[in-house]
């Protein structure tokens, strides 16, 4: 059996669907199912049973002999949450308990880290284990992810294969429930529907023109393709960046959204809120050398193609993956 945590969430539900497409339905899906707005993400997915997050470790301890792989995608991802205790419980300690069980019972593990660990990118965006201790995340979410990465690298007892994936700016279907944490494409689509225009943050950095702030946007379909590849091939264990390796501007993103809707661009710039202005990232771009050297050679979806597919085939029709 394969365990998928966060299975009713954005990436976890698309991963569950992808596993089904590859012929795998021997899945145990783990989540907080009391948050019913997420449950539509799992409609039409095939799995053995759902397990409530609070019951997960008891279930694991009773059934570990049947578990062949753990995909730990679940996390608290709210970058505006500043209660460190929330992240200690859900992102750090919960993840440690999964790791310890996978190490003890020799079960392969893939878990979700984050590009938020890189902070302002003072040390670049390289998935080099040697810089993890020196990274300076900008918020408790990023700190919790980096704290777990640091803890993992200190462990002498490990799963037989493990990978921590530093997700960059992931977008795509099944994020209807995410509210303000949903992707910029999702918000742009809804702004266009209501007002006919998109609002982007004005640049407060003289090195960047308005709308030319850069991010590494990656389509969720590519993310789950990488996860399945790592599951099947088990290259060298370690931390891996998961972006496209090509930064694109927010203007590119907004224009692609208008193009997908066959509309002329109508973009307005607003000031970046002062409370996040000094922590605002003007550039992120994943160094993808390690994953490419691990044998993943499939090209990543271009921003134009990814946004076009997401908008036309999912958002317009309110369709789930």
C-alpha cells in the first residue's frame, strides 16, 4: 500500500489522481477530512480507505507491514500564519514521526519541503545540503520546512530511499479551497471574471519594473510527474528542487491568463502591502541540475501552455483533476 498524506489538498489530490492513472489504486489517503471543502478533490479517485490525520499514527503502527511507500505531501502552508506552535505540530513534529517510522520499518519516503526555505535567495536557489544550515526563511512556514530539512540531514537512521522536494510556485487544478493561498493564476482568473482586469503588485525595487518581478512557476502536473519518477526510480536520496528552472514575470502570467480567455490584457498595479514589502521576493529560480542528473529528462510545461490548460480545462468549467 502507498500512503498519501494531505491527499485531499491541492498537490496531494492531483498526485492521487496521477497514481490512479498509472494503475495504482492501493492507496491510503490521509487528511483532515473535517474540512469538507477539500473533499471534492478526491471525488472519482480510487483508494482503499481514508484515514483521519489524528488517527494516522495509530493506523500506521497497526499496518506498517503492508506499507510500501509514504508520500508525505500534507502540511500547513499558510505563509501569513505566525503562530509557530501550529507549524511545530503540523510541519515539524508530525513529519519527524513519519520519518522515524519509515526509518525504523525501512519504508521509502518522499516529503514536501519548500522553496520558502531559501528566503530572499541570499545564497542562491541551489538544493545543496551544505547551505541548509545557513538559509534564512522569511516566515514561520519557511522556517518549519527548513527546520525539518536540517533535522533530516542530521539523522543517521534513514529510510532506504528518501527525497525532500523544494516546491517552487506550484499552480493548477484542485486549489479551489485554498483561499488567499491559492496561486496568482487562480486569483487572476477570478478578478477577470468579476472586474475584467487583474491587479498586480507594483515594484518597490528600482531594479525591477512594475510586474516584472520574477518567479519560478511550475504546473502541478509536472510536480506529480516528478514524484512518480522518483518513486519508480529511487535515485540518490536527498533534497531536490522542484521548479522549472526558468523564472517568468507576473506580467507574463497575467497576460497568459487573458490569452487563455481570449481577452485583451487589462492590468492595474497596486502598492505591495507595507507589512510584506521588506520580505517580498523579486526573483526565484530553481537550480534543476540535481534532478536532471538523477535522470528526469522530461521537459517542463511552459507557463503559456500550463496556464492555458488550467484556465480553459479546469477553471472555466469549475472542473477538478
